[in-house]
C-alpha cells in the first residue's frame, strides 16, 4: 500500500515523575479498521490514547494523521483532526436532555442566536435510529440507563463526523443484546470508512469484532498482528507475559454447617422470592446482567437498604438486619463493588481503613492504641500479601488490587464469618486478579461462607461451588460449579430461558 | 513490571517536589501564621507587648471554642450556621435560670443544656430528616434568635448573682480564665478527634458517607453527636460571653459568630466538603484572625474596613489551599 494509514504514532515515549510509562511505542490505524488495543491495567494503554487525544504531550516521538505530522497540543486539536475519545467514565450532563447533551458546545442556532431545537431533535433522532434505539431526544439523560448513555456518547462522536473513534471499555455497562448492537454499529462504521481503536479486557469480544490488535506490556509494544485465527490464550500470554490458567480453581470438598439461609426475600421493584443457602466453606456465586438486582439484593441483606421482606437466618437464628451494623453483629461482611465510591475512605490511611469496622479491637479505656493497629496491619500485610511501603499513606495511593486486600482485611479483623464480594476483581489487573481469587479460596478453606457477585460468568464458574443466575430480580437457574457452562448461564441471564426453579 | 510497581506502591519516594508540596499542604497555616506574626511585630512594636499578646488570646477565646466545634462539623461534611443565635438563646435562658435559682452551677448547666439541645435538634434534622445541614441550621439560626428575642423582649438580660462574673474575669497565673477554657477545650477536642473512634468515624463519614455506612458505622448517630457537640461548645461560649459583662443581648450577642468560626476553620485548612483537616489548623486559623484584628486596631484602621481585610485573607487562604 502506498497510501498512508489514517493515524500513525511513531516511537512515542512518555514519563510521569521520572517513571517511564511508554517506551518507543508505535501504533498504526488504517482507514476503516477496528484496532484492538490490549494490555493489563497500567500497561500504558490509557496514556497512549490520552496522547492521541491531546490530553498528554509525549516526551518523544511523532504523530501523523493521513501522513502529515500533527502536534496534538490539546484535545481541541485532536478533535479537529477527526478523533473522538469515548471515555470509560461517561461525560454526560444528567440534568440536560438527550439532544442538549448531543449538541453540547456545538448547538445549532439561527442568525440571532436562538437555538433550533427542532433541527437538533431531528438529527438526534436520526442518528439514534441508525443505532437501532428509540429514545425521546427530549428525555432527561439522568432518567436513562447507563447503556443508553453509552450509546449517546457514541452518537455524539458520529454527529461530529469523527473519522477515528477511541472506545475505552465501552461494553462494561452494556447488556448482551446491546453489545451485539454496538458491534453491528461498529461494523457499519467500518464500512463507511471510520476507524475505531477498541480498548477492552474481554478478549472474546475483541476477537469477534476487531481486525488487528496491538498488545502493550509495561509501556512497551509487544506485538501488532492480524486478529484472524489468533489464539486467545496466546494473546493473554502476550498481555501478562506468562500463561494464565483458565481452569477451575475449586474442587469439591465437604462443607460445614449452614451459615446463611435466605427465604422469600423480596423488595418491590428490585427483587422477589429469593431463596438460597450458604454453608461454611462454600463459595456461592451470583451472576446476571446489569439490572438483574443482585447488588440491590445483597445491599438489602447487608442492611444498607431497609425496605425488604422475607426471612434471613444466620447459623440457624433468625436475624433482622436493618443497618450494616446489625449485619456486622450477625457476622456478615460486605466488600462492595465500585471500590472508590463504596469501599475505600480515600482520606484515611491504609491502616485506618483496615481498622474502621472493628475499632473496639484497638481500644483501651476508650482510646485508640496506634501500636496495636500497626501490629495488626502487619499481620494482614503478610497474610494477604498487601504491597505497601508505608501504611500511613492514604489508601487511594495503592493499586486497585492492594486496596481490595485492605478491604478484605477490614472484614477479617471484624471477625465476620460470611463474606459477600460484589465484583471483587473490578478494575484489578490480570495478575492481581489471580491473587484475589487465591485469597478468596483460602478464606473458604478457613471455613468462611463466601458469596460472590459478578457480571462475568467465567469468573463465577472458576471460583464458585454453586452458581445462581439472576434475571430481573429473580433467580432463574442454579448450577453447580462443574456442570455450569457459559452459554447456558447466558441463556438464563438474558431471560431467553427461564425454568421456574431448577431446584437442587 | 518493576517500573509500574514503583509508580503504584511508593509515591512517597517519587520526588523532592512532592515532599515539599506535602510539607506545604500539612503546615501551610502554621507557615502563614509565622509570617503574619513576624510582619505584625515588625510593623508595630506594641504588638509584642505581653499584655497585648494575652489580650489577643482573650479576644479569640469565645470564637475559638465555637470554631473547634465547627471544625468537627465541617470534617463530617456539614456546616452549622446557628452557632451565633444559639449562643444568644443559651445565654438568655441561662441568665434567667441563674437569677431564678441563685445558683451559678445551675446557670452554667442550663447554658450547656440549651446549647446541646439545639445542637441535638440540628443533628436530628440533618441525620434523620435528611435535610442539608446548611438549610437545617439556617432554620435553627432564625428560630433560636427569635426565641431569644421573645424571652428577653428584644433587650438584654443581666445576672443578679454575685460571683457569676468571676468565670470570665478571673485569671490564673498570667492567663485569663476564658483562654484556659479555650485551651482545655482544644486539648479535649484534639484527643476526641485523633484518639477515639468518634473522631475516626467523623473523618470517615466526611470523606465518604456511603463507604462509612457500608463499613458498619452508625452514620446517623455520629452526625447527631457532631451537632450536639458543637451545641455544647456553644453553650460553653455562651457562659463566657454572658459572664464577661454579666449580661447578654438577645439581639446582638453572637451575631456573625458563625462567619468568624467558619473563617477560622477554612483558614486552618479544613476542606469544605469534609474528611480532611486538623484541629491544630483551626487553632492557628483563629490566631491569625485575632492578630489581624489586633493589628488593625493598633494601626487605627477604620473598623468599617476590617471586614474587607478579613474577607481578603479568607479568599487568599482558600486560593493557596487549592494549589495542592
């Protein structure tokens, strides 16, 4: 080919605070190509894309758009070159309407500056229809589900006639049918000559939709190649630098007494008729798609939500849990999803985050004993392999995996016997994921009853003894870990199949 | 992998620059205090006079006691606008109790009780009623002042028990009693915030309320405790205020105290949204305000212009803190 690629990034280097994040990275994206950018968290994907998007300036290297060198000095320059960046965190204004968000900053006005609402609505409607969604352009964005917000972000990129769209993990909040719709759309875009850089951890998706891939590891280019016929395991190996087994971790072993019995738990509009039990040493998984009500179910069980009916028995005794404090007293611990919002207290030190739920263990005559806290933390640091030099720094300075371990330590210190993990490996890179799994298994071996909520079926399949699939607030199927397969779980999770109760 | 590790796990060793910025963010208010102190001594030799210095301490003690409570409220993510009005109400009611009973002890306890009860009501509104603290305490500010005016029929009430004035007008060694009470309260609140679980919970709640609740903290009770605490401290301040002149005005006592207290907390580096800040910072914040007032008086700056200077200092303080 004599023609230039749409975008070429040559020998890009970048350091933050003297730490090199990118080293001589090359990336070429052809016109009308879907290019997967792969790598663990911290491999440098985001930095590379932020350089392309004009957010960061490279220390070395050049960027060419259609063969001409461009200095991406600001996001505006990048946008003017036809590059749109759809961030993982959506940039939507909830209190504005759909069309107002779509045209934010580029409103259509008539000669005297009055907004042409009808025209903006018409164009919004047209683009959304192309994506196969019908949303009233005058609807407020705050009333929409996350997946729709995602689609509106994409529509916005289309509206601006972007020639290259960078999508950073766009499918995390999408249901399966929405994902397939997105892929359909991506293929259509490709046909019309738009290029896409696609960042995702879900390798299966990538294989389905991408033409070529580039793998980064530790800020260096590992490989760029054509996607077709490539083995997923090979790619995973390239990403982590070693092979990660996809085998099941758990093997059957005998469980202890019943730890938790839940009967007929219901909450209007959230979930209904939930029955399940967990034994000591058992790992029970709950999976389903976004909006299946599993998070709400366990937030209720933990007493964060108060309006629910049904019986909960802990170790055979009926308990009434209407506040997390009561849950803790009953022996429940909860490692919530969205760690930053729900789990860590970012202004408190690592040690103080660990001791937060069990202050009584560190007090003498009402005063906190710093030394005791420090000693206890050192124990957990060894036990859970928490990597931190100085535990007096605030917890937000730690990597996601280490933060998660501190939260686990918090519930261990509170001496809870039943541990609920919601999305335990969210935002944690592949290597640290394995470690979290090992820790959870070790806890089960110690006789803790474990509940894991995850939207990723393979995750629950690998570490759970029993799996419950939820759809629209109901348990639609139950599997044992070894008989479950991803396809069947998906059938029940999407509501395609629904058997009353596959009681087992 | 080594590079990534270094970046994630040891930010404290990353560079000299971050160390300096840490020093600044932790101690900026003390540095500012030293600069202002030196500037004040250079500008007016009378400033360094021991009596003048003690006078400054005496003048800041009432607002200082309130500012300690305000620090706790603001660390929890709230604000209390009602302190000035509650001070007037507590003062008026306590003088009536004092005169009726003839007992100083009963007078003092009444002030503490009225303050604590008003604070408790604020706490209930914020924690159980889920009313924004700004609004709940704005309501209390109007309500408490109104009741004080009603009880005192719009005027002042004076104590009729001899010995009551001794509380604010005695001294021990070189320090006036109010200054000693201020320091004692400061030590108490410092210990409360840094050595007990209550303090830890307040920081946690101010930083991330949902995470605090999901950590099995009884967030509602802590909030009620926080507002009751500041109410009680306002009661202490009311006793001093009343005892100083043996009378309290239902219309003017405590007016704008909330602004001075909030200013001291902000200058002291506490974050408006909660979760971050220090009692020590507030103490230096109140001292900075006291020195500025004193300087302006010594230099015969028009009292009408003093508010302007105060406003300027608050804004400069916040601008510098934003730099972090």
